[in-house]
C-alpha cells in the first residue's frame, strides 16, 4: 500500500522521495476536481439546451469594504500564516503526520496575526482605491456553470458534516471514548451521510440561484458517481480500512490473467496499521492483514465508472427532468447494497433483517429513485398542463 504519494513514486521509479502528501487526501482532492469538471460541463450543456437560464443580478460597484469581506479575508490570512508558516518552521513534525499537524493547535500564532492584518489591510486599501462617489449598481449575467465552485464548496462543507454525523451515530463508542478526536478527525467518513446532507444543501443553494431542483439533480448525478469512483482509488491505494471480508476462495480460472490482488489482498503497509507486523519492516506502516480479503474499494471504483458511463450515455435521451438522478439513485443503491455483502461493516437488526447502515440507506436510495420516476413524471405533466 501507499500511504503517501511519494510511496507510489518511489515504487514506480525507484526513487527515495519523502513528500508529506497523503494518498487518500490527494485522491479525495482529485475526486472533487473530476466531479467539478463534469458538473461544469453539464451546467454549460443545460444552459445551451435552454434548461437552465442565466441569471441577471445586481452588484454594487465602488462601495467600501464590508465587515464580512474584511473578516473573512482576515480569517483566511490568519489560517495561512498560522498553519503555513508553522508548517515551514515545524516541517519535521508535519512530515511525520500531516493530518495530525493540520488538525492540531500547532502553528505560528504571530505569523497568523501578521498575515491576518496584512490581508485585511490590503482588502481595505483595494476597495478604497476602487471606490466610486456615489457607488453604482450594475447588472451582471451569471451563467450556471459559473456557480460550480460555490456548489462544490457547499457540497464539501455539508458533505463532511453529514458524513461525520452518520459515522459518529454508527460508532457511538468512539464518541464516548474520545469526543474531540472522533469529531475533528478525517477518519471514519460515511459517504451516504455526506451524500444526503450535501444534497439538501446543494438543492437549497441552487434554488436560491434560480436553478430548479430536477435540473441541478440531473447535473450532479454523473459528477457524484465519478467523484465516488475516484475517491475509492484513494481507499484502495492507502488501505484505509474500507476493505472486504476474508476471501477464502481461490481465484477463478477465468480471472487468472489478472494480478492476484484483484481477487484477494492483504493490504501491506496499510495506512491504519491494521493486522500483523511485516517481518523485516522498519518505520511507519509496517503491518498487513493476517488473511487476504476482498479489495472492495477496487470493485467500487470499477462499478462507479460503469455507472458513470451509463449515465453519460443516457443523459440526453431522458426528456423528463429528474429522471437521470433517479437512475443514479437506483444504480448507486444497488451497487452499494451488493458490495456490502463482502465488505466489513457493523450490521444491525432491522425488522428481522441483518443490515449495515449503508445497506439500509442503499435500500432507501433505491426506493427514492423509484418514487422519483413517478414524482418527476407527475411534476412535468402538471407543468405542461399549466
């Protein structure tokens, strides 16, 4: 496994680099970028098709710097100075565990205060230099694709909040044992918790900007599943614990042309140090699982890419707004329900059935997708009637 990006480079090219960028975090960033590109192109396509109109908004030009502008600029400068300069001065600590350093109180407080004052001062000076007497209101055109960055920011913030809430509910024992460590770590993120909370937030933001719910839902559907597929690459490469149950079966003959790890894997050098010590290994991440398990993150990446391909092929043929998102919900729910059969997760007794939290939510997504076909058809029919 490759806990850091430098581990991948060293493995491929025989180098001895030491780059403190975690593989999982890097792939999460790549997932957001991949999703952003697809969302941007879909919003642009829907505007050309006349489905999502551009909005006319009035902005004040030549006004003084507002308190909110100065405050958020100062906060950004403080964080940049506090953590950025702290990272340089305490690079050894950061290199050992970047995540712990970022989430700790370590940093350079003086540099943070200096940059906060500098950023706020520059913003004040810039606004004063551009000031008009009197300020004037100008009408500008905002195209849907220009909202991509804000939509992703809303999705990221509320997605993290939702994922932590759902994961915490599933592991209340960890919350009782270490409340702050559980709430303020990047470990244990529930995808479906993030999906549900982020979806509500994105729909709310889109409606505020004149984009109807069915259209934004259809635009984000392929972006979501592609981001999910890319993110699972990070799980596989880092070995973050999202693997499957023990696989006692030999690889079938019809798969013999593939490498063994595609069928079963022990996740050596996994990032969470799970399993038993690897003989002769020294340093960090020297553990591997005692038994080979199903590499479920790899399977989810493949299935995610298949679903993405299906959505991209059928998206222009579905004439009812919201249908594409309904298809996404059904396919995503089926994929996750099936993969949970061979994935390690805590099961609960639900109406006499042993289901994991992800399986229960997957069933809900499938039902919502089926209901979505009826709801969006009815909404479109009512719109045409009126």
